[in-house]
C-alpha cells in the first residue's frame, strides 16, 4: 500500500509556515498518446499561456533560436512525439514551443554559474551562434537530494527539493502523475505541466526504487558543444530514457544498471533509492563519472547518508561556492554544507536520521531555495509524501 499523504504533519517541526498539496492526475498509458493529458492540462493552461506570453510571445529572437534547435533536432520517438502533439493541440500553444520545452533539463546545463577552475583553465562558453539561449527564462532545475539510513527502523528514506524558477510560474505547473497500465499503477512521478518526462519518480514494489534528477554542469571545455551535438543527433532525451526505465524495470539493480549504461544527451545526476540501499550516479553523456553508494566510504559523507545538489564536490568543483540559490555561497554556507551541518550534528548526537530530520534539513536556511516541490520517499514502507512550500 502506498502512503501518499502530504507533508503537512512534518511542517511544524521544520518551521514551514504553510504548505500546498499537489493536484494528482492519472496518466493512462493504455490511451493513445495524444489523449493522455486531456484531463490534466486544462487545469494549468492559464499558467502555461502566461509563461508563453511573458517570456516568448514578443521575443522573436529567442523563439527563433529555440525553434531552430528543435528543427535541427527533428522529431522525438513516436510515442513521445504524439504526446507532444496532444499537449500542443489541447493547450493551443505552438507545437514547436511545446517541443522545445522538452529540452529544458539538457539546455539548463548551459547556465553554469562560474567556471570550475580546478578541472579546466577556461570557461566553457556558449557555442557560437547560440548565445541568445542565455535569455532562456527558466533557471534550475536546481536540487537537493539526500538518501539516508534511518537507524530507528532500519529503512532508507529519500528526501528531495526541486528548485526551479521563475517560481511564480513553475510552482503553479507542478502536479503528481500516476502512470497506469491495464488499470494498475506502474509508477508515479512529480511532473511539470507541458513536459512529458519524469523529474522525481518512484516504482514501488518489494525491490522497487525512486529516482530523482538533478542538473549537473559539464566539467570540461567543449562540454556544451558536445551536449548540443547530442541534441542535434537525435539522441533520446535524458528524461524520456528515465521514464522508459520506470516503465520497464521493476527492480532496483536493473534500474541502476540501465541508468549507468544508457546514453544521455547531457550531464546529469541520478539519485536512486531502494529498499535498504541507495546510489547517486554522476552521469556523463556516454559513461559514469562517479558513484556515491549508501553505506560505503564516500568523500565528505559518513556512511549514514549520501547527498547531492548540483556540483561535483568530490572533484572539488568550486562553482558550488558561487551558487546563489538558497541565498548561500559567496562566503555563506552552500546548500550542501547547510544540509550536512544538520545531518552531521544529528549523527554526532547519537540520533537517527528520521524522516522528520530529513524534512527539517531540506527546509533549513540556505537549503530551501526556489523550491517548487518537496518529497520524502520510502520504497520499503510505500511512502510517497509530496507537497510544495508556500514561499
């Protein structure tokens, strides 16, 4: 049984003054792809149109650049393309715009805060001819993910913040999607209206798993060009790869193996929790750069937990210290350091990393940023506690 209560019971401990429950919609995979979002999208169409009108309708140059990227990339896999077509028809937004939005995670890797001087000598610049993409209005998805062993009950909890701006838009596009096949839940995911792919997903079962996606910036000069090459080659987008893994793999080990082996368009983190286990996979497009395994020796992490925001701290990525999200960095604690201060103090006091502690951590000063979605997940106990902070 999946316990899908919102996080309101934990909010008093975390000091959060108000929370908002997510709308939930069923995405029936037995329906034709064009029809799967007919119930959901009308609830968000006013916000979707507001996003278009404010940032794209009058910006002919940015719109042309995004459309040019989509045109050069070409059609998505048939099922995904048909879902995009359905979203465009239901919303009445331009098809090319809806198609371009599907690349938001991949294009976000261009928005690097500052060069990583420890890994290369020069900043990886925007490839020539694509400088206009700096005007893309979304920032994030920035994130904080923690997988922890709760010694009080011997189970593993997964806590997650999704930070995504502009907050007034993105916070009103988040929903809880229940993906069903033959009338039975296959997996569930936190979704963004208009975007066909998973962002935070869970497939429950005796050996099930949860997946969180975090933006990871390229770590070498030329990485941006490589990402755009992968887009233009038609390589399957990261989120669609993960959605297909959730659809086809019911076991934790098979999912982790598939993530590690699958080609990606861009660099990205996959934070994967399961029954008494967890792993953070730092993905390059064609291989794995690094793994953090719960319970093993990891850089600057005790065995009780593993953590990830958006930077390769294990490779001494100094960009983390110039990250303004959470109002930290620049001499103040980063999101990771602020979170680890709470987690480490709890462990040193001989106390367990309970879901209350994890929820307090992701709502702490310098950790909570432009957060539009939060989750505390436990696969073994069937827990899917999701909500939004009222920032």
